[in-house]
C-alpha cells in the first residue's frame, strides 16, 4: 500500500503523526505487507529530510517525486 499519494499537511509533524497511526493499524492487520511512504508537500525530494520513518520495519519503501528535468 501507499499510505497517501502526494500528501499535503500544514506541518510536517502532522503528516508524521498520521503515518505513525496508519502504520500501527496496518501492521496489526497485515504485518508482512509492503508499505510505501512519501514525504509531506507532494512527496517532494526536498522534504524527505523531515520524514519520520517507523523504526524497525524493514518492509517499507520510501517514495519521492522529482518533476524537474
């Protein structure tokens, strides 16, 4: 699953909190499912540094979008 494509939250921490909630809920239901997580503000590469990736989960793919040539 991809948690949300191109998320936009007013604060990066709002997105990180939602990631934590959704990650916990999905892991209870499907512990082996691969999850795709992108950063706030349209998954821009410049905001990946603010992304808090759930620790200890090796079944996560990080995603970013880059629209410049």
